[in-house]
C-alpha cells in the first residue's frame, strides 16, 4: 500500500518536473507569483506593523491626556472641599462619589465614558470603582512600578489582556495609573481602564484588508505575467511547431508574419531560413539522385565488359601452367583483382539499392544458430590462413527469428572477416543470446581494437581505422556499411565496441518478430571480462552467476544490456 502511494507520488512529481522544464510560460508565471508573494508579504507586514504602532501610540496619547485631566479634577475637588469645610474627612466620601460620577459620566447630566476608573486609598471609605472594575483586576507589575520612589510622580501604563470580574474572556485593555497628592498630605491611587476592543477590531479589519488586497494583487500580477508571456511564448511555440514540422520533412512550412516587431522579424528570418533550407535540400536531393543514378548506371554498364574480361581471365588462369612464370603470375594477379572488382561492383549495386529505397526483405522464420554456423563454415578457410580459431558460445534452445537469411548471413560473414583481418591470429569468440523479444550475435576479437570515437566511424563507407595498414583479404570498405543497412532494414541494431590493446566486439541485435521495436539486447555490448575488470577496479564485489547445468550458455552473458547503448 505504502509502496504504491510512493510510486504514484514519484510519477506525479516526475510529470510536474517535465511540465516545469517544458513550459516557459509556467516558469515565468510561477516565478512572478513567488516574487509577488514575497513582496506582498514584506510590504503587508511592514504596513500592518506601522498602522498598529500608529493606532496604539495615538490611543495611548489621548488616553494619557484624559487620565491626567481626571486626576487633576479629582485633586481639585478634594482640595476645594477640604478648604471649604476644613480637614474633616467625613465629607470625603460624598466628594469622591460626585467626582466619580463626573469623570465617568454616570451622573444625570453626564454622558457615559468609554473607560472605567478605580480610586484606591488607605482609608476604608477612600476607594471607589466604576463599572465592574475591582482592585483584583489591577496588573501587579503596574502597581509595583507606581509605588517605586523613582516613579512616584510619574504616571505608569500597562497594555495587555485583563480578565475582569464576572467576564469569561480577557479583553485587551490599556491601564494608566497615577498618584493624586492632596494638600493635607493624603495620597490617592487613580487607575484608568481604557478598553482596546474597538482598536483591536479596527486593526483586525486592516490586516484582513491588507491580506485581501495582497492576494488580489498577486493574482493580478500573475494574470499580467500570463498575458505578457503568452504574447511572447505563443509565437515562439508556433515557431517551434513549425520547426518540428520542417524537420519532419514538410519543407513548405512557413510562419505568419504580423507587424514589424522583433517577433515579426524572427518569423521573417525563420521563413527565409526555411526557404533556403528547402532549396538546398532540393539541390542535394537532385545531386544525390544523380549520384545514385550514376553509380547504378556505371555498375550495370560495367557488368557487360566485366563478364567478357572475366571469361578471358578464366581462360588465361586455367592455362597458366603452360605460360612462363611471369605470365602465369600475371594471370593469377588478374584473377584475384577481378574477383575483388566483382565484389566491389556487387557492393556498389547493393548500396545503390539502399540509397534508392529499393531494398526489400525476404523474411523466413529460421534458427539464428544455424545461420551463425553457416557463416563460420564460409569463414573457416580464411581463418586457417590467418591461424585463427573460432570459439562458439551457443545456447541449447533454438533462437528462432523472422529474418532475411541471406542478408543476416552476409552481415555475419562481414563481421567474421573483419575479426579475422584485425584479430592478429588470436581466437575469435562468437556468442549467441536470446530473450523473449530479440536475438543477438556478438563477434569478439582480441586484436588492435578501436580508438575512442571509432565505434561509430567504423560503419562509414570506405572508412579504414589505419589507412597505412594493408588489407589482406581484399575488402572493398563497404562491408560494414552494408551490414549496418541490413540490420536497420530488419529493425535491428549493429553496434561496435573497441578499446586499444583489448580488441573489439561487434553486436548484431534483431527482433524475433518482424516489425517489432527493440527495447534491449540479450547480450552486453562490452565483453564480460572487460566489465569484470572494471568492477574489480571499482573495488566492488563481482557477482558470478552459475551455469544452467545443462552445458548451455552461461547466464553471465545474459541481461547485460543497460539501456544506454542503442542507436
């Protein structure tokens, strides 16, 4: 269950990564969104903080002024009552009640204030409170700061949540405390409780407005980025599609030119390039057609005089024993060169058929092992002359495949001849492997090998690894090129591996069913002993697979394909 979830998550992540890499518009819009979110968050945080500080500072200033005015009013009322009636404290409670009604607006003619007041005094009847404010609601830290000598004449403030008596939820409240000194020497503590609920609600609305505006601004910027990039990306996407169609062979593909801006000039340049490219390709096709026709005509025209020369050469070759030694040797050389010329003429005709697209397959279901054995039998005489032996590694089970027997046998002969030519007398290893979808034949020599980059150049026409090296079997230089064309005609691969001093290996991979697509090869392109040596050099423990037990092909040669060496 968990593994399935992980696989689906990985597939979804892979699709997102591909979509991200392939869509320029998505990259631009996403980048704009990210940058816009960062800018809006920074600016919104800054604005919210500044508005919060401004509102709190303004409210604190006005509250401090109101509290100071109330303390002055309390002091004046108490001092005046004391001057009129003497220092008799019995009249103080009535004065405190009147003053509380006045400053809180609780009287008949007053308007109710938004704040509550608490007056504390050491005398039992010297304390008053408005509303539901109780002495227990005072913040301890505020009263302690007010009682300090250094703050004796200074008002102190506290801003925070306060749990009032009889209420369930604490409310944000500004508490300002100050001392009132009377002429008689008495001291009253006066505390004003200013509720910050309205300010908190206003700040909450401001923050919500900033969030909504910021979100809208981000969406607006994303929409602008989408529209702007669409104006640029759409012509580029059309140019890409036109280029793909042009690459697929539709040489009449052109872009529509609108306006005179940079994109219009790009479309004009693209159309000019497409026109020039179509012209060049047409010229090259005509030249190639002329060349193919020339090769075909020359090859066919040469057959008639070559047949006559061949008949005369055969007569001379058969009668060479009656000639003097010089004439006899000349007859032998002429016979050998005629055979080479006939082989080259046949190869040229075959190449011309491939170039003209006239090559066809004569398919038949055969056992690839039998084809390999016939090719080896045809190569034994040459191998004996070069003191070369064949080492066969064939599976016991039949390796059936739908192939053109003649063409595949010709490919194998070319590979075997090439291995004998460059094997320097060492053994040539021929391995056959098969799996459910394909069959493969690998021809391994232990000769001079290939230099880096020559594994693809070796299939070029008339290419030679070492031009100074003399041919010993009279090759035409077209064998491997024709072999690769034969493999491609079957829907298969013909690949080469080589390393200087280690020899080379050619691998032919063919599908079992004609027309099927190859997904891998049952044989490794790199020889197993080379892979084993690389493994040991990498300080890794090699895994040796046991033999099947029936004398068949070792499984160490199976499953070597890694999916990265196909054409």
